């Protein structure tokens, strides 16, 4: 999954530049303590889980196209 996240990061950086930041978090590590809201829903989702702006958005796979569309929609909403 880490490799998929790295590929996603490259794709999103090509589309959005520095407006996006992709971070891979291994849910089996102590790092999850930094994300209590996300940790609380892990039993109900399938990994990988995509979180955008601290909100869980997609689970069960990584699609650069779907995630890019969501980021574009968020940008559009912020601009209006």
C-alpha cells in the first residue's frame, strides 16, 4: 500500500502541485495516535482508507482519478 500511496502522490503533485500533500500512515503503528477520529472508524472500513482534509472519503482501494476528482471538486467549492 505504501508504494500505491507514493504513486498517488506523484500523480496528484503533477495535477495540483504543492496544493496537495500525500502522507502514508501505517495503521498498525503508534502514529495512529495522532489520528483518533480515523482510528475510531478503522474497524468499519476496508483499507486503504483515503482521508482528505481530515475527513475519511474513500476506502477499499486507491484511485488517482477518483481522488483527483474529489480534490478538484473541493477546490471548485472553495473558489465559489
